[in-house]
C-alpha cells in the first residue's frame, strides 16, 4: 500500500483471467477477483475488515467447447464479507448448456439475477466469456481460413463480429483494410 504526499491507497481490485487448452480440446477459463483494502472497513454486526486484508477473493471457472458451449462451471467464494456469500456458488452450474456470444448477458440475468446470484461472480462470468473469445480466436480463425480464405463466404457465426464495434475495427479503417480487405464497403 503505497502512499505519497497527495494520496493514500484505499482499495485495490484485481481481476485476473487465465485460459488453458485442455486435453479434450475444450478451453478452461478461470476468472478471479480480489479486493484488497487499504483502510479498515467498519461493519455494524461483525468485526471490520482491516487494512491489508481481502474483502473478496472469488473465482469462477468455465469449461467451453469449440462450439462456444459452456460444458462445466465451478464457482468458489474463498473470502467474502458475509458467510452466506458463497451460498450461491453451486447455482452457477445453471450456466451449463449456454453458449458464449450474443444473448449470454440476458441469460445470465434470467438464471442468476437479483438474489439468485452474486454480483461479483456474475461479472466474472462476463470476463471469463470475453477471455474465452480471445483465447479461442487464433484456433477459430485458422480453421475458418483453412476452409475458406474469403471472409465474404464464411458462415454467419464465423464472420468477424467485432467489425464496427470499436474505432480500430471500423469497416472503412486501416485495420479492416489490412486484415479483411474483402469486407471493406465499396466507395
């Protein structure tokens, strides 16, 4: 916990996501959040969380196959401010059978919204899903390019969905012109 003349560190949140290729071909993603307090957190009904202690140490692990299907989920609340916080860990198995992609956020809210889930675990599922997309991209794009090098003829689910979703990947920008010139609209 570093201090200087103008500020004092009061909180550090760390989110770490790691992805592994398993022997069965699936990708396993572990997402962890820790909240380290730089100052004491008082409570009315329990002892405080002291400076230098964790308020949260929570993780979720998703196993996802090549079709973006969640085949296994494990949630683990190791440290939380309340004993009942980990009481919903097993509920995250309700995500088995969902696909990572469009509609996942809505399905998360339907299955684990409100008192059915944990805010931190649900946010980690989103981070794990994003990590899966990053981790699986090299394999997915290589397979698709081996089948058909022209992205105009790719099936809809294999098309680069990130085009026009950020500044660097705008359809008339340098990145798309370099990587996918076939997808640049005619002028």
